[in-house]
C-alpha cells in the first residue's frame, strides 16, 4: 500500500483530541496507541470513501450511508477495510439523528482492522471537531517554529565557540536526540557527537554518506531498523558530508540540520582554504592602521561590490539567516548591523563572481564594482540602492554607473558648486538625506516615507524646511536638477 499523501504540517496527536473536554469524544474500539496522529478531519457519508481520502484523516460520519436492508457485518467490514486501505487514521461516528448508538458491527470491524473508532456525542458538531483539529495543529506549528528558532540561535552560538565544529555537532545531536557525524574526503570521520539511536547506526551513516557522494546529490535519507538517517553534502569541498541519525523525524528537524550544514560548510571551508586566518589577519592590519587596498588581497580578489539587504519579514535579523544570505551570494564577509534598522551588509569579491541576484525573503541594494580604496563609497551606493528598492517595492536595485552630464564638469568645480548651493543645509544631514531621497523618487511623499522609515508628514515637514532654507521653489524642474547635481557631488 502506498504511503498516505499527508500534508507538510504538524500532525495532531489523537490523544490530544480525546483530551478536549469540550468535544466529549470517547474511544470505543481500535488500538489505544499514544503515538497515533491525525493530519486533518474530513466529513463524508459515502458508502465507499476510499476515492476521496488522501490518508491521515479523522473521517467523520453519522451513518447516513448505511443501507437499512444490508447485513451489518458484511457492510461494515467492507466499509472499514476501505478506510484502512486509503490510509485513514481514525473514524468518528456521530450519534443522532440517524443512530442512537454506534452499531456493534462497526465496533467489531474497527477492532478487527485496528482502526481507532471515536463516539461523537450529540452535542458535538463535526465542524467543531474540525476546528479543534486546526487549533491543535496551529499550536503544534507554533511550538515547532519556536523549537526551530531556538535551535538556530543555539547552533549559531556554537559556531562562535573556540571549537566550532565539535560544538555545532554536539548542539545538533542534542536537538534531534540522536547522533551527528561529519565526514571528510574518502568518508573519513572528522568529528562526531551524540549517542547512536540503535545498533549499527555508525555503519549505516557511513554507508549513506558514501551513497550520497556517489550520486552527487545534495541530500539523501533512509530508515534502518526504525532509525531515521539523513546526509547532507557540504559545499566546503569535495567529500564533506554531514550525517544525522535520530529515533524520530519531526517536521522541523530538516530545517535544523540544514542550518547546521550551512554553518559547517563555512567552518570547514575556512579550515581547508585558510580564509578564516586570512580574514583575521586583514582585520588586525586594518585595526593597526593599514589601508584597505593593502589588506584586500587577504580577503579575495577585486573589483568588489557591497550589498545591503533587509529581510522582508519584520523583526530582528537572525544571524544564521544573515550567514546563509552571505553564503548564497558567495561571500563569508557578512555584517549584521546592530543600529536597529535591520540591515545586513555583505562585501563581495567581484573577480570572476556572478552578478548578485535577487534572494527570496530579502530586499537588496547592490553597489557598483569598486577598488578597495572606494569601499566606503560602495557602502553608500548600496545603502541608497536598498532605500530605492524598498521604496519601489523591488527585490533588488543596482547602483547605476552609466556616464552622464556630470562628467562634463571637473570634479573640483562640481564639489565647489555643491558646497555653495547646499551651504544652508550644512550641519543637517537628516535634511540632506531626506531631500536626496525625495528627489530620487520624483517627489513622492509616500515612497520617500517608506525609504526613510518615517511618516509622510515628517517628509513634508523636512522638504518644506529644505525649501525655506534654500529659498528655492522645489516644484521648479530646473531647481530640482541643480539640487540633484549638487547632492551627487556633495562631500
């Protein structure tokens, strides 16, 4: 019989449904398995519900479909056998108005086929049972999300320890209540943590890791003697595999193991290539006064780009998610801003690298390609590109590098002109940035408010203040053009 096509949602323990006093359900037949679960509730009065079931259901019926002239034993035997064949998890039988009691032949059939049978009292509606199932499912989903979030934070903290690889494996093994093993080239065991859930687990894990490498797949899974095995190929180099063995497979376990795989990819990559030591050297030299172009060679080869990113979901940035974003963009040089605006900055070596593309769940601003001496300029470009992406609700905006009329004016003359024109705004960086954003968005109050994370009335007040200080008519396109030119050459 094929596996039931159950949905990727947390299942509801049948015992939890029976414990609901407001429902008053009572098990009257079938096994009392504490591990029995249901994935949804479905009402049907079909004599043969098989074609309409996907598997994992609590099937609810009031017995309307039972023919009066039928032999109860034969009828319910066929009825229950079809539910079991379809993968149904349990059967709920509602009392009145059709039947005052649950037919004894149905009780016998459910006992015979091992299908839990629940008696539904007259006061309980089928829609109330369905609502209770969804409530329990929502509670389970919330608990699972909390468990995954706590695991991500725990793994990220482990990766920052002096012994990061063993620490990550220990935290992972503890989270899945099993064993985690890191294999290197030629399937050599590099490190392991946790207790094997069953005999022969280590051998089975090694075999699964070898199978994964032979297939050149990203992941592989198997079940051996009731133990769930999963292996993940790491991107740190050929032959690196994370293998996990657990006594059970909860919905969030794959996400937790995937986070560990990303962290181990970064950690083992540093150990193999020496990039971790190189970055430390670069940081020390910068702190001791070296110029960026002197240490850039330790970090990669240029030209370079800076990417500013903000998650689409509100809230604080998850360091693990930021690390994963850097890995997706192709760089371990990631900074999570603690300034409260939730911006992640990534420094990308540009030589031979692919152009940064949109990333699901993130809004990105990308700078032009620059040399190390212009890293700060690129950082500003990326910040402005991100502001424009948020204002226009785009997934990614790149800083424009097309030459324009500004190239016709010598840089020194342009800077002098900008300083003179913008002198009334000197000392008011907030006004300058508001004016720049407002002009870049063609005078849109709403989009400027979004880009600056302020109220639109605040934008109006600031722009009005700029107009007063500059003694300029900001509705005049010539004035706007001159101000935009000056803002582009402001020091």
